């Protein structure tokens, strides 16, 4: 929101520099985002009067002018729209204009030129009726030699303030003036808002009747009438003020309503009385079939959630948002009805969003205009009508409020306030701060009694007053306080989150295997689903859709980590990274049903991936085995059912106790690799962290080490391709019986000589706790192993 | 005899001393001490000597034999050592060749900061809690004193799923869940992902927050300040100072923005802090009594403070990351810089 220094000075004396004032406002909660000096492009630009225009001796398109700027100077120009006697803006050497031009003395085709005449674009002027392309022609009463900033009333300083949502009362010049008063201790100036009504018997009630259908949505509506209206341009000072805060001047009546909006924060509206059917204003919700053509030349379909100002037959304003063309004030307007109303902020906010229109009026109403402000706004508007002689004010006002809102008295506790702040503020500072904020206060021992103005709806409890005090008193008070951390609090025992803590240890392990952690978006494109070959029959198909996405690429919640990872792999491959290992800890979002009626399951997953020549399925298997080793679980590996993995080079990890799938890993499905444009030699794995965090840590019970020699033997067998290593080792284990200690495969050999069979070489170790095994005993075991392998797996000794 | 022995001895000594090779040394040993060796032959020739002189001559020869044996042994040790040295010299490797162990990966800079914050807070008695990212409007807004259609909702553009289910726009939602499930006094922190419909050079639609909440009987803004000072010192160094500026959040009162002295210039002013000497790092405040009451905590008895830094920003400041987007592109050229 913008306010200007001069405008503020109408309300309070300010002897701070603009920068000092901005600092004070920022440090008390009204952040000044920008200080704009209106004259920043107008330095060294003055009013000049053209005395003489002569042809340029060497150029047809140029003329040589004598200009009076307090002294007579010579300027060469190509301008066409000037004549002798015109007063124009003259930029002199040293000027830096709005369009970036820097002015210096120069010679144009051999003739000296000591400056330049300016157009409105070069000056940054927006409010001008003349030819926008030519030189700006000033009014006749402009003073020769005067700074142009002063002549154009562009010598103000504008503050762009970020008003927080809890302070709608600061959305106005008077609101900011109140804050300055509290900050500087200077009182507000008394305002003269007087006006005279016209000398006739009429009363506003002869003109108009106001009916409010829903007082919750419109707690207050004040209407006044002005007749014999002379619609014309507003005076320069008023237009200049509006322009300075970014509002376009229209005509005197509309400008007055906008002026009041900026000055007091009360949005107003003016109707052309002759277009109000039935001489009746009805504040009601629209019906579903109604439409309105508004001042921005758009037509909106209304519905019954939208509050409107209507006449007997039709909506004439979308309440608090924008007026209709059908009743707006025009040059032909004879009589106008002025509206100063209060609308429910939530309703305005909803409607504004629905139709997509935000105006200065909406900006105030949706933050909350309180219902004590309307009379003041109306008073100021009528005062301006009177001052500008814009029409005859009819006696009386229609005010729909039944009970005038009153300021509330609160009793606060000083000790509680100081306890919350952790610092003490002297009583007289407390009183000064509050009284200057307009909160009449007194202190009796611990009691702080405050009469809180109605417009300070945000003040209700000790904490609210604490904030008012500390923000004005200054947060610097904390700068030098150095207490022990949390010394005022009870002793509590710190505790990690089990999933995060587990994830951390697994992450560290992955790092030591050369994996780097990534952070991917958990929202993705719905197309990823097809790329992963997920079809309707798959539970991963049901993705939650964001109702208002900013882009379709991130319009859905992922149901697997795989697409995030594959997209990141693709990104890296296309950015000249060709060998890498990555992992991510994140969530997938599985809805119980769609559309959502309850929160989805959010599952924490560890996903990991490798694009490395040296990595294959068995490297990943080793990584998984090691990651799972610390848990008290036993699992089986079965060929994976994950549609995005290679059917024959992948595994699901199945918990034996519950039958649940803890995770999966393997080579990426060739089609998926193609879809994501990644290497077909990409390996991917995922583990369910929620499941793992529910598992116990593995418990160990250490066995004694046998005193007798361990016996190692190697055997090589030939078997069919589909006999698995697991089957062989299981068989060996069983055959060894009590003597079994360990067995492992150390070589698998395939050759055409073996007739589509494979040779598997394994070693096994036998152990006896109570004696040295004899050759005979060992040979018996070997014999049994071979017999069993042959019988069960049709495997023979090689 | 004596002369013969002495001559043999000095001859042997010379040969042994000059010997540079184990094989030659062995030849010398055979030459003198072998079965047909010169010394051995002398012993054999004893029978030709007078009986009386025999013991003396035997002694003489034996001591010569011992001396030669000793000398050979010494040289043998020396030569063995020399051979070993030569062998090792030949086996020398180029130690600048690459290692054969897989090079370690790294934790993402974002999570390095998360982990530091979590560890610091757990050590200060905080319980780490997480909450759902797909959240009810109630926990994300209403119970935090932001009713439907409240102007404060404009402070953040929220992704909605349905009318009352949304992508949480702040980890403060976990505050509410904590207050409703735990009995004060308690201290909690909640790290996690948050979402806003905002995407530009300084805003990511997915970002990360670290929410902290303390509810107890005597909590004041001084506790808030000292706690945050401690946390930020841990991240940015012991000389870090912080300051408060007034702000507004619906769920805290008073509310503050917290600035820390710029870790780059230490508060002198530089390009990174736009010459202010400070960096805006997080929002904080005393828990609004209304929020306590809404979650069933007696605000007459208990007060609390809350804070919520954006962790992406902290990670950027800590690691001088020039562009927010680098954090989520996961380019290896970025990740490898965390080594």
C-alpha cells in the first residue's frame, strides 16, 4: 500500500527524514518496502517559456528556440507541437530523465543547445490530457524557472508499505499517521471535515431507500445524496495525490471516493441516481442467472454466493469489488448517491477470487474494514464534495446499523505481559506507547486498563498488548540479553524420530557404497505413470491430483519413488554425467480412495539407483543384504512383480513372517528405460522404511568356537540351468546335518560342452563341537551330499 | 703352518669384504669351508704335522674357520638386507594412482543441515516428530488461528486437493498435532517437506521447514532468543548474533522475523547481505494464546514459543549455494561438491 509524506503531514508533523521514518515504520512492524522520490527523474528540469522559434540554419527538421527559464537560453529541438508563448518543461544539463536520457550541453548540426524540452514519457508523468507524444505543454499559470517537480506537484515522497494481515486499520494514511504518532510521540492534527448541506426541504430519504437483506454480510450501509452535481476534472492537487499512490483520476466524484479510500481506508462508491430503478438500493446475494457488465468492461455471471448492491430490478455493483456500467457516474450525471458500507471480509474475499477481480476496494475489504469507519468516510467525502463545490449535499444520511459499535475496555496484567516478553518496560513508557496508539490506558498496580478503539479488532489479550508495547518500545532491547538457552523451561528428554533416525544410518551406509543423496520433488506429472508401465489394475495407478497446480509437470503426488529417480538419472545423463549412484529418502502417497475423503497413506521409502558399468544385479543384491543385515527379519527373494523392473533380473524382498513386500530391486525394465531415456543398464532399488523402523534390531547370541579342526571341502557339480544356487545350497545344508557350518558357491561355469547345463562349484565347511572328524566321517558326508544332489536336483559330480 | 693359515685367512677376508653377491659369497664359503675347501683341506693335512704341534695347529685352523664363518654370516645378513631393499625398490607403486575402494558418496546439503539441527535440538531436550504432508485444512490453518477466508491465507499460496485437504504449506501443522497429543511441558521439533504454489528464482513449490515448539510454564521471548542464538551459532559460528524484527503470523503473538549476522562478512556488510550485515533467516514468536486454547492447553498456565526456519535457505547460506534450483536438480556436478 502506498502513502505519501505530504499526505501524512496533513495528519501529523513529521521532522524525520524519509529514510528515518521508513526505518521506524519497518522496525515497528509496518515494513517499508520502497521509498520512491517522485522527483527522482525531475532534477534539473524547470518551467520554461518559449520566446522565439527560428529555423535551424543547417537542418530542415530542427528549430532553434529562445527560452526564458529565469534567464534566456537557447535550445535546439525537433518538436512540432510548440509555439511561441508555450510554457514547457525544460531539462537542463545534469538531468537524468525517466526514460534513461542524460542531458548535457551539445551542438546540434553546429548550433548550440543548452537543454531539451520534455514529453510526459521523459518526465514519468501519467496524468496529462495533451498530446502524449509531443512536448508536454504546461498550464499558463506555471511559474517560469520553477522546478518542474513543484510545478507538476510531483515533489512528494512515496512509501510503499507492506501492511500485515492483522492490521487492516493501517491500510490508510490516517492509520499510518497513528503509528507515526506512537513512534514519535507527536499528536495527530485535528481535521476539519465540516460541510454545508443544501438549503432545501429535501432529505435523503426522499431520494433513496436502502434495504440490507443479510446483515451478517453487510453490517452497515450508509447512503447520502448529492444533487446538481457538476461532473468535471478534479483540481490538480487532488489528482496529483491520487496519481502519487497509483490511482488514475477519473472525475471529481469518483476521485473523491478514491481519495477517501486512501486517506481513511474506507472504500466508497458513487451511483448515478437516475439509473437506480425503483429508487431503491437492495443489498442482497445475486441469483444464479444474473449477470453484470462492470467498469472493467467485463461481464460476470453471478451466483448466490456473491453479495451485490442491487436496485429494484438488477445488480448494479458487485459489493465491495467493482461497480456496474449500468449505474456509474458519468459526465451527464445530475444526482449521485454515495455509498459508505461495511462488508463481510470472507464473503468479499471469496467472490473476488471466484471472479478473479481485485481492486483497491477489495484489498481493504478482504482484510477487514470495521463497521465504525463508515460515518467518518462519508463525512470526509461530503466535506470534499463541499470543498470542490461538486454539487449540493442533501440533508441527512441513511445508516442501516442498529447498534453503534463502541470501543471496548479490557483489563490486562502487566506482570503477565512482562513475563511473556522476558523484559520489563517502565510504566510511563507503557502508558505513552498505548495512549499514542490511540489506546487510552491507565495502570493500577498490576492492572493495565485499556480502552481499545473499535478499529483495533486485533487486540484482545495480554499477548496482543505485549506485542504493541515491544514493537514500539523496540526489539533492540533483546540485542544484549544473553541468557542460557532454555533456562526458563523444564528439563525434558530429547528423542529422535524412529524413521528419520533409521534413514540416517541407512543413508550413511549407502554413502559408503558411493551413492549420493538427492532431493526430488514429491509431486510429478501424471505421464510418469504411463512411462513406468503402471496400468489401472496396479494400486500405484491412483495418484492424488492437486486441484490448483502451477504446472501439469507437478500436478500429481507420486505413488512410487521410481519416476523421481529415473527423471533425475535422465537429467544427469543429459548433463554429461555418465557414471553415478544416487539415493533418496522420501514419501509416496497412496490414497485409500479417490477423490480423497481422508488423508492418504504416506509411506517413507528409501530408493537407490546406479548407472555404473561395474554394478549389476548382484552388486545391488549385496547392497540390499547389507542394508537389511541389522534387522531381526528373515526374508525370501522372489522375482519382482514391479512393472518398472526387468522381469528376470529383479527381486521382491518378502518378509517371511508377514508375507509383506519390504522392498524391491533390480534392473530397470527395458521399455521403462526407453520411456525415461535412461540407460538400460540402470539398476534401481527401494526399501520400505516404515516397515523397517517397526522391526527389532537383530539380537545376537554368540556360539562357542569348536576346539576341533574345521573341515573344508570343495565340490563341482553339473546341473540343469533352472536349478538355482539356493536349491543347491539348501540341499548341501540338509545333507551335512549336524556337522553343517557353512556353504557357499565360488564359481559357476557355462560352456557348450556341458549341453545347456551349468557347472556349479561350491565349498562347504563342517564343524564338530566334540571331536576331530575322521576321513571316514567326512567321506560319508560328501557321499551323502552327492547322492542327495543327484536325487533331488539331478545334479552329478563334474 | 701359521703362515699358511694367516695367508688363507687374509685372502678369505679380502674376498669376503669385496663380495657383493650372495652366490659369490656361497662360492667363497665352499672355497674355504666346503668339503674340499682350503681350510678343510688344512685340517685334513694335520696328520702330516708333528704330534706336539697338532693341538696348537688345530686351534689355529679352527679359530680361522670360525672367523671366516662369522665374516660370511655378517656379510650374508648385509647382502640379504640389500637384496630385500632392492626387491622393495622394484616393487614401488605410484601412490598417486586412483584408489580401488569405491569413492564415498555424500549426504545432500539440505539434509546435512537438517541433521545438524535435529541433533542440536535433541541434545537440548526436544522430541523429533513428523506429520502428514497431505493434511487437513484444520491442522494447517484453522487450528493455527487462520480460519477459512482469513486474509492471512494470502500470505501463502496453498496447493489444495479438496476443499478441506491440502498440501501442507508449513510444518506448523505438526505443532497442532503435538499440542493435541502431548501434555505440557514439552519441546518438539518437526523437520519436513512443505508445499506452496510458488515457483521462481527464490521460491520452490516443494521446500523444507524445521518447526520448533516449546510449551511450558515460564517460557518468554528471552528463551526464544537464547535458543535461536544457540542454533544459529551452531550453523554459522560462535560469533553469530541475532536480532528480532516485528512481523505477523496468525499463530504467534508477538511475532518476529529473526535476522542473523551475515556469516559471509560477519556483520560488516557485503554483497550477500545486500550491505545490511544481516540475513533474514526465519520467522518465530510466542505461541498465540488462542492457538494454545484451541488445542486444549490452558493459556493462563502455559506459554510457548515457536520458530520455523526454511531449511533450503539455511543450506544455501551455509554452503554459499548461488541458486535455489541447484538444490533439486541433483546434478552430480553439484552433489559432488559436497565431498
